[in-house]
C-alpha cells in the first residue's frame, strides 16, 4: 500500500525553537517587592531564585562533537561524563557512536543530529542493549541524523524523525535492519511540525526490514509535515515496512503537506 500526495504551500513562515528550549523561557513576577521590609525582600528573592533555577538545573545537556567512540565511554562525551537519567543527549557534528549489547542507559531525552551546516551528519550504531528515553527520542533534531539499529531495544515516551528544521539536504534516517525493538508509549512522527523561515529541511525516512523486528506505538503514527515552508513541502516523509511487526494503538495518519508514503511490502501491520 502506498500513499503519495503533494500539496501547495501557503504563504507565511514561522520561527520556532525546540520544545525543550522553550521550557527554560519561564518568567516570574513579584509585585511591589520594593515596598516590603528588607527581610521580606530577601525571602522573596531566595524563593524567586529557587523557582527560576530549578527547571534549569533539571535541563542538563550532554553533547558529543565530531568524535568516534562508544556510548559507555566518558571520552565520547563533552565533560567526560556518560549521560544519565537527568540528561538530554545531543549527538552533534559528524559524531559516530556505538551502542552495544552490554549497554543499558536511561536518559531524559535524545536529540540525535543537532548541529548547523549542511554537511553535518551524526550517526548512532546500535547493535544491542537497551536505551530508554523518558521523554523525546528525536533523529534529526536540527541537522543530519542517522540511527542504524541492528539489535537492541529503544524505549521512549515519544518519537520523531525531523524535529523543527534540518540544515541543507541532510537525510534524517532510522534503519531497523535487525531483530531489534522500538517501543514508543506516545506518538511517533515522521516529519516536521515546526519550522524556521529558512526551512532547509531534509527527507525523513524510517525503514523496518529486520526479520524479528518490532515497532510498537502507543499513540498515533503521523507521516508528513504541517510546516508550510517551501523546502519542507518539497521533501519526502516515508515509512518502509518489509519485515517484522508494526503495531500502532492509534491510527496511521498523514499530515497535509509534503510527499508522504507508507510502503507496506511485507511483515505484519496492526493499528486501531
């Protein structure tokens, strides 16, 4: 089964940044602070500091830049620290990271392919183990991103290929070619739902061809884009299923823009 549509863009553009950056843009106002006694002012300032800094302390970002190494090695990561449960992971600038059968890590979020420049591509090669994101799992956050999964299990609250824009024509690709598993409790999106005025988007593709592979989506599987930038509309958003099992608890749906395809040539598909 194949669905292909091309739509005409509407006028206008938008300027957005990732949702995880928006969380830090919090403003708090205390009225009439200067009219209160100094002891009250100090108490209010202390309370304000705790209130504003608390969410920032929770939003840790650990990145790897232009390095080849193992996920479990501190030398792979800036600062020499392997990401943990309170960390967002940024795979940046032509890095190549291996995730093996002995690896078992939980992180706050994964943003693989986070950089600037049309030639940048971050690669994650997963052959085994378990990688859990309690938040988002994004391939192609703002540059080229590739996930080659030949084994292992990825758990995430939500999944996305292509987040808010991609530099140049960088491909955003997730290849499940072995007996691996992907379990997403929420929605899984292949395509952009945000954009910048530059909107230099890349093609977004998920390919499931591994014998014994499984993908489960607790919400909806959405293919396409709502970004009315001409570059985003001119790209393709594709799910290829030729082997394994795809189970979607919600529906398989298509956003109105871009070239959208669901290619089903083998395996087992269930939804609804």
